[in-house]
C-alpha cells in the first residue's frame, strides 16, 4: 500500500502546476461535481481577500525524504499557483511541517497572502 510513496519522483513541479491549473479551471477528465468536491476538500485557509487550496505529499525513499506542498491561492485578481518541494537526508520531526511553513513564508514575502500567521 506504499507503492505510490516509494521510488523516484514521477512528476515535476511544473507538471504539478499544470495539473492544479486544470483542476482549478475544471478541465480534468472528471465530472464537474467531482472536481468541485476536490477543490472544496483542498481548502486549508480562508482569510480576507484569499483562500488557500493545497495538498501535502511525501515520497519515502531509503536515503532522501521528499516533501511536497502544492496548491493555489484564490484571490480576486486571479489564482497564484505554487509547488514547493523540499528534501532531507535526516529524519527530523519538523520536516513534515517545514514544507508548509516554507511555502507560507514565501507567499507572505511575495505579498500573495497577508502577513498574519496562518
């Protein structure tokens, strides 16, 4: 049951963005209802002026752990997509949350989301 977590990466950050864009725009080969449900399930934060839709991911390999945080920020001026990929060779308890913290800090620094803590 771990087949999809082990082995080499099979999707690039840009491919992640393409997939997210298609999901956001309702252009995947699934029903409109299914895509709307997935978009709703991906909501991680609602704030004044934006909503963050995101999903974590993790690739378990013998020597390198790879963590993903992908999604988009829905805002009045249009969506801003992101795909954060980090790796570590150490087993650190903080690694799981690091992908989210790094992404949120970058989105704040780029003024895509407000400076308030997530």
